[in-house]
C-alpha cells in the first residue's frame, strides 16, 4: 500500500464483504465521540439510558487475537483517532507488545452507533489469557454481563479457551462465539465451527467468522453485542457496591482501582470503604477509561470506571474486594473475593553486592502495581544478600525478572523456583516452607505436605500416549478424559505443583509439536515421601542449589545435577569436589579438575629430586588455596536444576 499524507481510517463496513482486504475512505467521526481535550477535565453522563449500556469482555487462549479484536473495535467506534492508532492499544507495557500476551487487565468505554440508529455505550474489559493470571480473569468476568469468546481458526479450541469459557459460564455470562484469523491459508473455519457447535450447543448462524487483522466481520460482532448481551440491572437506589477487578499505581493519584459499579452510585466527594481491608478513603478522582483516564462527575450502577484512591500500596486495594459507602454501607460484599496467593517462590540476588538497595527499591516499585508479588529479605552464603520472592507462576516470575533487568537496569541472579511446603514437626507444630534451605533436620520432621494441582491437558488424540507417559514420569495421577471436539481429547490429572512449574509446559509443546495446551488449578496439600537434596561445593553446602525432591528421584536428580554442574562450573587453581547429599549420605560426586601450571618447565634436566620438590611445593600451595579460596558459581549453575531430564 502506497503511503498517503491524507488521514484515513478503514471502511470496515465495506471490508465485511471482502475478507483479507481493507478499503479506505475519508475519516469520519461518530457524533457521540468526545474529544478528551474538549471536556476540560469533567464529563457528565447523567443523561445516559441504562438499557443502552453493554458490559462485556473478550476471552480466549493466549495469542488467539483478543487484543487485535479490541483494536478493531476501538477503531470502528472511533474511540481512538486514526492518527493515534497503534497495535495492541490496550497493552501498555513493552513486554505485552513483545510477547503478544496481555499481562494486565485493561478497560475502555466506547460509543457505538448501531444499525438501529441508537448510540450504545460499550464497556470492554480486555483480560489476560495466561493461566498464571486466572484469578484476575475471573474477577474481570464478574464485572460483565457478556463475553466474546475468540477461537483461532488455525489452532481451534485450546486449554485456556475451555478454562475461560467455564469461568464465564460460572459467572452466568452470555457467550458470543467468534472464529478469528479466517484470512489465513491454514484456517479450518468449518472444523472449528463444528467443534464450537458441539461445545456450546449453538447453531451455525450464531458463530461469527472474522479477521480482526483486516476488520472483516467485526461489525457483526458489535451488532451481536447490542442484540444478545443484556443491559445492567438498574439498582441505583441500593447502597453502593463496586467490584475492584484490577488496579495500578500512579505516582500522583496513588492506587487507581478499576471498578464495576453493581449497586448505588458514587461521586468524587463520597467517603468509601474497602470491605475486605476496612480502609477508608475519599476519592482523589473518579472517571472512565477512554482509553486514557477521563474524569467524570458520577459513576452509577452498571458503569465501569476507575477510582483514584490516593493510597500508597496496592495491598490496601485488593483485586476482588468490594467498595461501599462509609456512611451507608452495604450489608454484604460481592461474592467470590479471595486474596491472590503466590504459588512459586525463588531467591533474587544482585550480581553486584552494592546493588542490593537498588534491587529493594525495584521490587517495592513493582509491588505497587502488582499486589500478587511478595518478597522478604534473605541471605545466602554463596550469593550474599537478596530477597525471597513469591510469584503466581513461572510466567509471572519471568515477567518480573525481565522488568527488573530492563526497567531498573539491574543484573540479578534468580535461583531455582520452589513451591510452598507444609511441614508437621515432631513437637506438634506446623510450619510453611517456601525455601528448601529452610527445611528442618530430618529428626524434627513428622510429615511433609506438598501442593497438588488439578491439571487439564487439551490435545489432538494422536498424542494421547505421549502425554500419559510424560505425566506418569512426573508422579501424575490419571483421573478421566473427555472429548469436547472431534479428534481432540481433554485429559484430566492430579499432579504435584513442583513437577509442572519448571519445564513441563515446554516439554509438552515439544512432544506434541505445539498442538497441546494446558490449564491447572490448586487442589490440596498431600503428604509425600520428600527429602532435602543438598549440593556441596568444595565440601560446603550451597543453600541456593538446595531442592526438595521425592525420595525415589533423589539419586537420579542428584547424579544429574552433579554432572551438569561439573560442565558449568569453571576450573579454578585447585580441585573442586561437587557432591550431592541426601538422607544423611553422599549419593553422587564429581571433581572439577584444577588448572595446572607447568612448574617443571624451567627444569631442563638435573636431579629428579629437584622436580619432586617443585611438585610437592605446588601440591601444598593448592591445598592451602583450597582452604581459603572461594568457588565462583555462574548463573547457569542455579538454573541447571531446572533442566534436568526426568
């Protein structure tokens, strides 16, 4: 396409008849659109009709096109001027754009001029698609009356498609099924349509084929939202109840709470209280997402907007909490609130010791925007001072690591991730352990409990045997199987969390050529035959390499880890013994040979006793060096435990 200096936007109505092509025409603007600069800070929406409000979200598996569909909706409703349009508008983080994954939920208000000639107010909530952020998705769903279910025409129904669909059905949402990416050559529209008909019990005409990239069929989606998704129930006369479905921190306005108002109404002068924490505030500002923060004078029942709380920490304004009026509080909060619980723990240490204050500052700032991130100081003999951090999952941990390195320019070492164990001691007490190094001596332990997960794997039937064998090796227990679509099987297992947090997903994708997907939820704590596996370098234990493993795997993993470390740890001027220690004995050993200096090079002949003296002197020097020398451990060593073959 030849670049043109004229400002144009796609003619989506024309594109509907020609998939894969976009026809351009001169820019027009919906009369309901309000330029933010024209509001002078305040907009009044008091004249809106409740029956023309539609609150909905877009749900899908990772990379099935949620954000791209949101982009087209923003463009077609003229919420964003064409000159300001970029890909993944609602994904504000660089990492979101690079990875193509929505990490933080976002919301936006749009005004859509429907075919019936009426203007409708759309409140769209774009949800994360990754399993680590399952709770945020569930809260966002409860803020809506309907959901657009997006399925990739080339990949079909995946694990997160089903997981998010079940969450939406639990929230009693109206489902609008959409098949995306129909413009691709590998698209199997009829096959995916057949699977959706079986899964949802719908007719052909209820499933909308689209290409979010080109705009084909998106107008039909907008019309379906108008026709099928119900308006919010009018309840302005009840006490205020507003659900917090997400939040972020603003340096000037404090915590910005993303809310859906269910009952009552709210003005900027009302004193409100968080029902879970008891925190009372007078809002700094209230408003809507347009998609930027746009102040308004009032939020009423049915509205989706934000409350600038002025609070300094996100922990005081928790996702899932209910906001009510302090003077006239509601009798009960909205259902379903629970505190986000970290599932994966790892040590984070600065490479340079003097960066410790900077690392602390970085974690504190990240926690302002992410209440699910927890951390506390810890020390290691090998790595000095750092922090023990808690994450929702391995993907969440990866995101935090990249943000620390990019946004704060810090070189950090992440230790091998672990899970939280429950330990019953012989004295009758119970403790929670999230660092393997903290596990008490065997004589004090009565029982160790580990977290088990309910695991769902969705795959073509041809990989049935491969998946069963893979899960068996990870101590998984087969429960049952379902066939939600033709030639597709959903296998249900119970499996320890420690077996799937590291490389299980990568291995699953590799063994099924990328066709399988998975989802998991916490099930319970179960007793297990678990032992502490320690690694000794130069006869000193390295707490950062300590792991808790099943007793039957201890020898195998100890031997594999010792072999791996022998390859990774660089040679020193003295021999380094590497030992794996478990159940009171050394179960494996290897030596990293010393760098050898040729002390006999200057001897061109002469008595043998002269050579023996030089060699003996070298031997004594190496022995002395071994006693006082320190072993440098590269970062790969701490991650070696992650890549052990099972």
